[in-house]
C-alpha cells in the first residue's frame, strides 16, 4: 500500500484514501492526482492500516468508505476525530445518504458523497470541506433542514433510525446473511456483544424473535437502504 509521498512537501493538500477495493482506490487516485492543488499521499484498505498511514504521512484529509471488510468506516471516523481532531474527513460510500449522512456528521466527518455520483464530486467535496463547509447533496441538505425545522418524528413508530451506529452495523450484517460469529469477527467484537446488540435491535424495532429480526433485516438491505 505504500505510495510515493513526494507530493506531500509540494504545498498540495494531502489526502488519504480508505477503501478495501484496490481498483476503486486507483480510479479515485487518478482523478485526484489530475488536480493542481490536491494529492494522494497514502492509501489503506482497513481502519488499522488507515491509522498507521495517518501516523506516517500526516494527511490533511481522508476520503473514507463506510463498508470495509476489516472493521467499520464509521468507527474509524470516530477514532480519527479523537486522535487527529484537525484532520478533515469526507465519506464516499454506496450506503444510502438518506440513512447515513446524519450519522457520519455526528461521528465527525464533514461531508458525504454517494458512489453513484461522478468521481468529480469527491474533489468538489474535498475543496468544500477545506473551506470550512459541510458537503452534502442538495436533496440531503433540504431534508436535514426540514427535519430540524419540524424537530419531531411520528411518536411510537419504530424505525431503524432509532438504532445506534453499532446496532445499525450489526443490523446490516444480519440482513446481508452473516452469522453471529462472522459478524463478531468482522467488527472485532465478541459473540456475546453481538448477541446483546441483537436483543437491543429486536426491542427497538419491536420484533418478537430472531426469525422476525432476520426477515426485517433482509428486507431492509434488499430495499436498497443499505446500498
């Protein structure tokens, strides 16, 4: 994963790419390297590697995918905000902005670009957060403003939005067909902890048993909310 870091001292704004698909990283790197004010100083395919690259290369910003094979992009954002509070973070993910934009902003990211958008949107997002702005799609910005203005949701209606960030991750992985042990390994948690999250999810979504939880999670993933 080591890359030439010669551009770091050139005055360009340096960026770390975090995505577990090499072809995706290569494409985004090629796009960014064509700009005269931004460079890619390093790449990583997991949260642990991302933190090592930050320690070594000290990037100004990172572009992070939420769906990583080894660990959680959302938890990585939280870790970076604690360890490197001045670093700017932009999410670039297939996960539906409707469900995740608010979560990533709360975690510490400054913007969200869905992967169905042209790659140029990532460059635009990087420049926007560098200027101190929040970068979201117009659709999501309008939704968040309306939600703040109304400041209320329908009472008594269970929703996946009621789940914590970790519960949401577990819910997605259940819906993707992963067994408890594999979910635990993927998130670097114990089986007991995953079982506890499953119970909390059932309670919040008012589901009676594990079968209902599985069916509900599968329907949610297949609906396209997960991406």
